[in-house]
């Protein structure tokens, strides 16, 4: 759970998620962690972010249980930042953003990075939202239903 909760917690899961990981630097740190980055200096070189901002975002991601710290190497004074299971569960979100960007933000033939399946060397297939029977679920086929608070 996040270490601090707003006074009136937002009842929307999207709003709460954006509050936690929705800023540019947090999402790019998570992206880089999926790409194997672990050290403060590596994140800073990749992102070009100011040290104080990077330190703040890393602390918030650790406090939220998205990243955890461990010794960078045995006997080293440096810390490594690694994704927790909670952080690893963000993979579909990062993949969806990547695939949306590939589809909508690059001109045909424009160079960009590509995510490959290490087992096959093939591009990761486009994500699809499926219903309980395995058929594609379109936005107009879904609805938001607000749930009432249950017991403590």
C-alpha cells in the first residue's frame, strides 16, 4: 500500500494509479527497470533527469512497494533498485503504453525501439482486452459499476 493516503481517497482505480505512477519520471523509471536498469546513475544517464527529482521518484516508488532496494554488489555501498512483484505487475500497463505509442505517435517507417519476446526473438503481440469467453471486448461493451464499501 502507498505510505500516505489522501484525506479523501479517490474511489476511481485509474485516478489512484495515476496519483502513484502517472508522472513522466515514475513511468520512465519503471520502464527502465523492466529494461534491466538498477543503479541510480544508470537511471540518471538514461533519463537525463535532475538528481533531486530522480531521488524523490525512486523514494516514492520504494515507499509504494513498486521498487525495493538491495545492495548493488556484495560489499558495495551502492544500492540497486529492483522491481517488486507489485512493480512487475505493471508490465501490461507499460506494454500498453508502448504499443499505443508505436501505433499513434510514429510515422510509417520512422525508427523506434521494439519489444521482443526473448524466447522467440519475435515482436511481442499487440495486447487485446478479452471477455470471459476469449472474444475481444470493445470499450462500448464495458461499463463502470461503483462498488459499495465492504466490511473492515
